C-alpha cells in the first residue's frame, strides 16, 4: 500500500447538504485517483449521489475520474447544474 497523502475535498450544492459540510480534509493512499476519493467519500457519506451524476475537479479544473491525486491537492465534487435561460 502506498504512503498516505493529505488532500482537501470540497462539496458543492446538494453534495454539501448531504455531507453536512463544504470542506473535508482527508488522508488517502498516495496512488489514489479522483474516483478513489469519491468512493471514499461515498463510504463516509452514504447519501451522496452515484458517481455518474457528479463531476470531479482537481485543483480547480474538471478532470477525468482516472486523474491521479497528489499530496496537498484539492478535489471538488460538483453535481450537474440546471436552470438558466
């Protein structure tokens, strides 16, 4: 198993309501990807929606779920946005 790294997770909109917070500092294995972070958040907050209805971002940019996460990174999870004209 890889050495643990510290990252910050941000939740937006409905995800923030389910998690009960907008920021969570977590330690994850050093070989983790964005998908692994979301899976860990699903275990910690079982009411979060399935991954296919969420977008992941790494350090303020949308990324693929397979993007690698590094120590000190910020990972954000954002539900789809609707509305507007």
